C-alpha cells in the first residue's frame, strides 16, 4: 500500500461551501475513488490549509488517478470544489494540490 498526502489553500470566502459539499459527498465520486483503489481518504483543515491523506492499494497509481479524472461525476465535483481552492506558491504549473513529502511514519 502507498500513502499519499497533499496540501492546498482553502479560499476563506469558500469555506462554508467547501464544508457543505464534503458533508454530502456525492456517491458517484466516492465510488470512483474506491474503483481507483483509494481508501482511508481524509481531508483536514487548519489555518486555511487543506491537507489530504489517502492510501492507495492498486498497482498503477497514474492509471487509476487518470480514471478518476475521466469520470463524469468527479469532473462535475471538481467544477464545484476547485474554485474553493488556491494552489500554494510552490505548486507546479497546473497543479492545484501540491504533494507532501513523508518525513516520518509509524505503523
């Protein structure tokens, strides 16, 4: 299993909208994540930063995440959630969520 984490800023004026969306996450979006071998997925908020953590149990992360990106429900979901987010200054071009490096892990 692989662990993945990423960070993005939450636009302050969009916090209520973002929270409401995630309080009622769409079943189709959740199903796409599960089909892509993603589980134990959480998003945390602190001081305007969103931190995501997920566990990947598949064999081809790039292909599985591409399948999510091609999923119509996920694309409609992102059309609502992406405007709530602002990339970090250090994020790559076209990258919304910036990958975080694991520096410690305890099983």
